[in-house]
């Protein structure tokens, strides 16, 4: 945590800033603020060249001090802006343009006159793409929890009558494990499987391929897994398409190396899918961390290059009209070689009957 | 829904705008976008003087058409900004400054050159403070679901060993009811009860007052209830303070009338709490709707005036150092007279033993 903030403080000097200010004052924890502090309460983090200050309201003071080490924690009462002005002297101030709304910026400009503001979000976006050892440990744990939940989920699958029931099982298990969700779970059967962002419905699970896309948030870090099961009896053709996709996914995952362009795997998968490539209609993957979508992007136009410590998804899919949808997704860590963190089996599960 | 959008479209002419644009492109549904459409997928709503258009990606087209009636739903593919520019002609464009980040504004300015932008968030904030009949129905349902869950919660309370277990029970029940959460549940026992925003801990529930603050999100609308129980045997003094607060809360709730200033109830509660007023350290309440905090504010400096159709909380508390914390909160609808929507009993529950 300290190292992350120190890295950012180098940029204070490098960019001739007086300080950077990161706010957490909204309903949802701000991703960059949380990334730098692991503290999710209200506050403002001020990073100066040679020190750092965390301003919090009195009711959060004890908790903030316990959570954030190596930072001077100070209280504000009704004098938030006074205290802020006192610590954030100087003209040039770095702000996270990805999190500050136009309304809040009006307030900042009113309260902090005669300042110049600079966008520091690109620095943070790049920094977050490469994970620290601590972050990798947390991400591994998130993935192993979701593996455990998905195992229980598939053992119970034949009991679920509707997509919604199935999705609720996943949500409830996440709560039991003391986790949040990376995103609302997707359970998409029948023609719904052909809609990549299908919302689970209150209607019976249909025959055919059924996509389950699920991730937990453990200590603020996300996991992301997709598996596709078959409800009923798949034809030989169905199995053939599934295995084509599965083998393509495995091959592409294992070919990722540091130094490779992040646009490369998308090309590879298109090549491996052959004629079925035209049924693959979304990006191949995305970085995973405190947010479910971060750098690197595994898209054809991606500019990033793979580095050790990156954690990302590889999730090709085949969606044929309203007839069929299959997607297979893992969360992968690059550590010299790619390591799949979501380890639940990818072999086709055939569910004889549902409900 | 149509009425709400029509109301906003009046402001297009009134403020000499060509159109308003509301975006929903982030991880969490944008509150104003959802308020106007009840559709939570990606999209952009364009409101013109005489018509309205909802732009959505292909994978959301069917769902958007089913959800949003009275609007022309159109698809975009990779040409999002082209399609947007086609429909949003004219110079003056209204935007919701409460939801657009500085980063996104950079993109908007780049893609929509030579336009003038106007903040429409104040209009929306005011509009949302007074609920429609449909919204009231949904809010009533949210409150009745949370009543049901809290009833089960209190019957099970003596079984919970830790605050976290108790909070997880509430979360799990919300999922079972097909609901989300208004906010992470608060279960604060012992000295934790004296911290208004206490995060549930993995340690045993302590003796003394224990505050439970909980709300569900049903069809996008929030409920908000706080009850305080006593674990162990309360002293006569404890009961006295509890009942002082309870009676003050009831009196203040029942005195609210249309036309009254929203700052008034705070003064009344301070008067009724007498010497204990100095232990009441936060605002008395807030509006409730698609967000858990909206207008009106029931604070000493509040400028709003009560109107029929407003839905808000009344939540006085007494927090004495680290010794004791009590809070009692209802969600209330103003409909000529105040109607308490969260109907679970407020009499002091005494839990002999926990765990």
C-alpha cells in the first residue's frame, strides 16, 4: 500500500505538481482511493512530494488509523475545505478526472480558488494494470472462493427452476463467504445465452446451452469466471462447437507472454475459431482488480503490452443468432508464464433436466 | 415514466436548449437515467422539445424496447457518437453534471464540437423529491419487504454470534426476496453503536444497545429503517433514554405537514431531546427514492419545504461517548398527513443473550 502511494508521489515531483488529492465522498467506494488506501470510508487523500495526509470525519478516525499505515490521519469536522486548503498549498494540484463529476468540480473550483488542476487518472490507470504481490494474493483468494461457490452451484444446478433462482444461489453463497459481487451474476439459457449481457429471468431454464458468468469481490478485489453448461442432450455438432471454443481458449491463454502486444490474443482466437470467428462479437478480455474492467484490454485495437503481474480475463464466445451462445472465461495471472486463477473444470457439463 | 420525461422536456424549451442527453455507460446504473427510464442497461436518452430517443447497443435493443414505452429506441454499433450527433443537433445541450465525470466530459467535448453545455441536474434533483403514484407504490413495497425481513431477523437475533453474521442474515434475506441493498447493513453493538457508520465486525455481539440500520432496493427504489435492540438487561436509565428518543421520534414524524420548512423537524427534535440534544450528532433525515440520499434534507440549514408526495427518513439518535448509541429511523410518506411506511414495531426489544 505504502509502495503504491510512494510511486504516485514520484509523479508529484515529476509533473511539477504541488500535491495530488483523491476523494472518497460518494455512495460507492472510489476505486483509485481504495486502491491506494484499502480504506473505504469517507475521506480525502493528499499526496505531497515528501509526505501524505488522509483527512477523515471524526466518526471514521479510529478505523482509518487502523487501516492506513504510513499516512498521517487527520480529522475534519465542518471545516473540511479549510483543513484541505491548509494542507494543499501551492498552485498545481493533481486530481483523478475519472472519478470527479462536473458538479463536484464546481465545488472544488469555488473552494480552491486560483489553482491549476491536472488529470492524474492516466498514471493511476497504468499503475493499476500491474499488480503487487499483496494484490495477487487477494486476487487468488477471490478466484478460489468463486471456484468453491461455482462447484456448489453446479452440484445444485438441476434443482434450479428459473435463471433467477440460479442467480440468487450465487449471490447468497457470495454473502455467506463474506464477499460482494464483481457484477450481478449472469445466468442465460436458451436464446438468452446469445445475449452477452443477458439479465436472469423469472422463467424456467430453457434447454440448450446456458451461460453462467459470475465473480465475487473479496477484500475489494474482483474475480471473473464464465462457464457454459448444456441442459438436455447436446448434438454432436453442439459438442464440436463447444470443444472448438474450449481448445481455442486454452491455447490462447497458454500462449500469452510478457512483451507480447495485448491485441495479439484476439487475432489468435479469430484464427483458431476459423469460420466461427464471425460469431465472436465482443472483446477477448480485460484487466481485473479493484474494478472488474481495467487495463490491459485484450481487444484488436489495444495499445498495451503484456507485463508480469498483469491479471486479466480471456473470454472468447460463440453466439449464433438466437440459437446458441457459448462463452468460456478465466481470470489469468501473468507471472513469466500465464497462470489460470479460476480453476474450476471447463469440460462441458451436461445437465439432464432442470427444475 | 412518460410523464416524468415529459416534465423534463418542458425544461428543454423553457431553458432554450436544443436537447438534453442522459448517459448510462458506467458500472452502476445512473440514478437519473434509471429514474427516467426504469431501464438499467447501457444507453443514452435524448430528450428533445417534441420527442425522445433512447440509443442502445444491439445486445440491449429488445430489452430496452420492452422496458421503455413512448420512446423511440434506436441501436448504435461502433458509431455511437455519429448516431448521437445526428439526433442531438443544435447548439445548446443539457447534461446531468451530477453524473458526468471530467474524463467523460473531455470525450463529449471532443466528439461534440462547437456546442454549449448546461447543467440540468438541479431540475432533476427537484423533480425527484416529489414522488409519482407509481414510485410511491414501489417505495411502499420496498418498505414492506424490509419489514418482513426485519421481523425474521429479530426472531433469529439471539442465534447470531457476531455482528457480521447478523449483517449477512439481512443480506441473504434481501437476495431471497429478489432485492438489492440500499447500502451495506449496519449492525453495531457495544461501543460500535456510538459510531453512526459502524462497519459490522467479526467479533461477538456485545452487551448493551445494538443498532441495526437496513434497507432493501426493490425495482430500483430504496427503503431505510433503523431499530435499536438491547442485548442483556437494560437499566432503568437505559430504558428512559430509549423511550425519550422513541417518543420524540414519533412526535416529530406525526407533526410534519405540507408547507412546513424541512429544517423545522430538526429544531423540534432538539427541543424534545432536551439535555440529550447535544448527543445527537447528525442530520435528522433525507429523501429516499432511486438513491438512498436525495432531497429533501431534514437538516437545520435545509432550504426545502415539505410537499405532498415526498418520501423521507426521520432518524434521530443519541450517542453518548463510547458508552451508548441508540437510533430509531422510519421511512415516511407525506400525503396530507405523514404516513410511516416502515411499520415494524419500535418498542424496545430486549435480547437476553446472543450467540
